[in-house]
C-alpha cells in the first residue's frame, strides 16, 4: 500500500490525501487537487511544496500547486534528510501505529490513518512545538483527575484532565 500525505513544516500538521495499491501520476494529481480545495479557506496560504523526484510527481501534479502560487522544491537525489520532517512522520506513524496492527485492506488502512492523524494533529504533544499539538485544543473545566481514552483499540492513549 502507498500513502500520499502532506505535512506543514511550521505546525507539523499532517494531511493524509489518500492511500492506494497502485499509485499513478493521475491519482497523485487528483489528490493534490482535493488538498488544494480543502486548503483554499486558509487565512495564511501555503508557500512551498517539497517533494522527492518520484515520477508520479509529474508536471501536472506540480501545475496544481503552481496555479495556487505555491513554489515547488524538489529534494536532491538520495537525500532523505532533505525532507526530514516527512521522514520523521513516516517513522512515527509506523512505530506508534502501523507496526502494531494487521492492515486488512485499503479501506482499513485509510480508517486507521484517519484516526491516527486526528490523534497526531489534535492530542499528541510534539517536542519541536514545545509539547504543544499542531492544532491547539482548549481545556473546558478545571481538572481534578487525569483519565485515559484508548485510541485504535488501545494501541495509543489520550490522557486528559477531567472534572469530578
């Protein structure tokens, strides 16, 4: 299975565009269109897109982002550190989630990734963000105890403060 994702470097927010067994240039381009439609409402537009030199990232893929005035930056050959944030996210999702599960099919993978990305963006603290989350959340009431909420059947846990 192949997963196409985008990560915002400043906030570390991840967007999973899709997953498939047979990615093609046309599929990748359509996922890019859908992402740009989702992000059109943003107050601060994206400025750059960094991607590797895979042939699936064709000129039509780049054109989708260039039409939104997003500059395309290609990583050098054989330089995984040039896109270290993306590489780190792949390690996190594998280690914390995918290595713990038996993925049945494409739909199951998409469901698992959707739940993990929600956890990653909204509840998982990030060292690079001073233990904050990419999407800030607010505490509603003064807490008296700490509780746990299992995610993905207990593979991950979200700890939160709760009122008595």
